C-alpha cells in the first residue's frame, strides 16, 4: 500500500469499544507502543476490526504536535508517543521533525520553524509527539 501520509504504523487491534455512532479502537504497535483511534462503527464493520486483527494506523505529519516532557501533561490528545529526534529538516516556514520511538518505529511531524526554535529541538534529544484519536485513520490488508 502506498499512501501520501508520512506516518503508517503496523500493529494489532487490542480493543474495540463501540458507542452509538463511533468506536474507540486501540492498536498496539509492533514496538509495544499503544495508540487510540476513533472511527465510525460502520468503518469498524467494513474493516472487520476485532481484537487480534492486524491493522495499520495512519497519521498525517501535519496532524502531529511535538513537545518536550509530555509524559505527565494533561491534555485532550489521547496519543502521546515519545522517542529521540533523529532528524530536523528546516524549510522556509516549517521544519520536518523525525523521531525514532522507543519500540523502533519512525514518526514524522511538520511544525513551524518558530515552534522548533521555541522548543530548542536538537537531534539526539528526547521529544514526544501527540495527536488526537480522531486524527488516526485505520487500514487493513
């Protein structure tokens, strides 16, 4: 599968909780990290999602927020994945931030150059990525 989104994580569905319209789907990534997605019940049925099924979690780089010391921060974004900054590519307005997560997965974010400076991001340092469960797209083979 080829997609334009920079972040595609391979994992296994670990939980599906259905509501009236939407479902919360938890996915455990191959490296052990967990993330949550909120999708429609119709999508859950169409994809055949159930505990133990292989799935991909897809997140566009511009939906990702980067921060430092987010481990205990209270916020509405359900997904916080931390790792090491492996690359910073500065453009005219934005910086591409590449993280290697603790479990080995790579994550890319696009943030403004001003944010990069304010956070004092540097390669080799620890940083965290946050994104809302509603920003996660799920795919299956």
